[in-house]
C-alpha cells in the first residue's frame, strides 16, 4: 500500500537533547513537508522540499533542521535550540506541479513529541 | 488580517443535525479549495476539494465556494458520531508549492 510513515508515534526528549523524527513515503512524490500542530493553532510549516538535496525554510524553521538525501525520506531534527518543542509533528508529501494543476497533500500519522 | 480564518469551535451537535463549517480567506489568487478531516491523534486526510465557485456534493458532504466573498463552507447532512473530528480548510498557494491551512474547527456529533 502506498502512503507515508512516521516514526516513532510518541517521543520523549529531555531538555538539551536533539531528536530526529523519521518520515518516509512510497508515493513517488517530489515534494515533502514538515508541519507542527499545536492546539488551536492549526498547521504551521517548518520546512519543505520540492526536490532531492534541496529544501526551504517555512514559517517556523528556527530550532529545526532537515535533510533530503533521498526522494522518499525527509527526516526532521528538533534541536536543543527549539525552546518549546512539545507538539504534534506531521509530515506530508505531494506531487510538485504548476499552480494551475491540482495538488493534494497526503499526511502521515504524526509524531507526538514531549519534552520532559 | 490573517490569510485564512475559520470558525473557532468547538462545535457540538446532536446526531442527525446539519452542520455548517466555514472559512474566509484574503488571497483572491487561490484557485483550489479543500477540506481536510483530522481525527484525534491522526494525520489530516482530504475530504473534498473544489476548483470553482458553486457547490460540489459527495454523499452527505457539500462544499460551497463563493469566490466573490472569499468564503467557503462545508455542509454535513445527517451528521453521525463518526463525523466527530477537526475540519481544516486548505488552499494551495499562488505558486502551487505550499498549502495554507485554516486553524481548524473541532466538531463533536453526540449520539
């Protein structure tokens, strides 16, 4: 079955530690995204990548880093510089097409990160 | 003014009620209009999308777009407890690269 997998489902981190969230897709999508979701605030874009070995900052990139070495993988590292990392993190992917074409974002099941 | 605003909720209705969920947007260049449904502790999934003004129906769900007013709605007829979720409106941006999401409305349908 095609889809997006995220791991782990739950993650606990001590203050000062870096942690990496995994995101893998087998949909053959070019574009991948990381969002953060907090209660009452909807989805906020952290980073996105339209192509392998290239990525751009979203609205709240500070304290986060990503890599895109393979088309199917887009891991997110939450660094110790992120002051309030406790949140629900969602990975998504889509085809990368012109603005006139229809693109749908497919989401993974999410990772809930809690800082202890 | 925020780019997308959505009824804040939460919204509680009895089973069988008609539900109206609404979003307003400020960017007149948006061409596609989407509704995502997100169950608790899950990722969002696309429920409906539409391209033009007017109505689009899919079973118990109807998406309505009024481009002149920059207003979109999602109607749910004969609501069921399984419809209890957060509903997010979404718009691909001007470059087709990113999506702008509303903050979501949490709906509870009570049996």
